[in-house]
């Protein structure tokens, strides 16, 4: 079933009107994993941010349909309620707020918007603790302050935990693998796989073949100068690693 359909999407920086996205086309069906690769500055993060409704960018052309609705007409909060979430490249530290309280608040905020009953601390604990296994985290992780003193790998795992708790249908992961050692990368890759169900999909931005080998995306796309210039399977990423972007460039 079709989840996201991006057609000829163009966007500029709101402030300067500098064009960044120049006609992106991408279709994501339920249960698929899509990876977007591309040189620094090709527009990958901008694409991700435009999908979640980031105010820094203005849409200048094209369309985005999400679960049959016009995504571009939805407020960022409405997109989140509809199950579209993005993990952030640099998560914030929230002093004095425990991880479980933060997750509980975020979860209840979404439940409220969906018109569903909120969960109290004890019920929420019952809901969240089985999900810790997914990210290979101990229970005491929940009682630490959000992101405070987390290692790089813990931060990433916590982001995945957030996506799992919120009930994400399309998870957008921007360089979830940056700065991780091999063990942390394997954990994060397994956690990402844990998000995947026949109904859920993932759109991930990455530079690394290694993560792709763990996760085995359905499609790999190469972005160049604000457009997707090539789509294929893992073999694209292998050529890329060996020969660089010029070997698969669209130009
Ligand atoms: P990538 O994630 O592929 O490295 P980005 O989407 O971050 O690329 O950026 C693409 C281009 O758009 C870069 O040249 C970047 O400097 C520019 N850009 C992105 N966002 C902004 C912004 N908010 N203001 C000014 N320039 C921006
Ligand atoms: Mg970059
Ligand atoms: Mg980026």
C-alpha cells in the first residue's frame, strides 16, 4: 500500500529563496526501507526536513501525498499525529527531566491528539519496558535525564526508542549512524530493523555502506544537486564505496 508519494518536489530556503530541492521524486510503500545517499550539500537533510514541515524551507513546486492526504497542507504537528516522525541529527539535552517522563509526555501528547486515553506512569512503564529490548538498553536507562551524559550510541538508541514509543509509521532517520563504532552501529541497525513492521516504513539518510549491509534497504537512492538521480539496490552503495560518486553520477 502506498504511504508516501513525492512528485517533482522543489523547495527554497525561506529566507534567501535559494533553491535547494529541484524536483525530487520518490515513492514509499508500507513495509519498505528507503536509503538516500549523496554528497554533502546535495539536499538530503533539506528533503527530510521539508517532509516534516520545517519552517526554514518553502515549497515552490510539486506535491507530496502521505496516506492519501496532501502532506504539504498539514501542520508539522498534524504530520506527527499521522505517524510521520524524524530523528534529529543533534538531539537536545533536557536537564532534570528523566527519560521515561519525557517519553511518557511525548506519548501522551500524541494520544491526546489522536483522541485516545493517556497512560499514567505505571501503565506507561508497562508499555515502554518491553521496547527497551529492541534498543538493547537496560531499565535504568529510563531513569536517566534525557540525553544527559549519553554516549553517541546511547543517544541514537534513544532516538529509535522514541520512534518506537510514539508509534511511527514513516520514520525519517538523518545520519543515525554518524560517529558510531561498529558495535554501536550494529545495535542501532538492529533497533532500526525493530521499528520495521509490514505497516511501517523507514526513510534513512546515510553515508555508510556498513549500515546498509545490516539493514538491507528495499531501495537506495542517490541525491545530487537537489534531485534523486539514481535508484537501485545495495549494489549502488557498493560501487559508491569503491569508486566514489562520480561512478554513479547523473551528470
Ligand atoms: P546534505 O544533508 O545533503 O548534506 P543539506 O540539505 O543540509 O545537504 O544542504 C543542501 C544545501 O542547502 C547546502 O548547500 C546548504 O548549505 C543549503 N542549506 C540547507 N539549509 C539551509 C538553510 N536553512 N539556510 C541556508 N542554506 C541552507
Ligand atoms: Mg551534510
Ligand atoms: Mg545532512
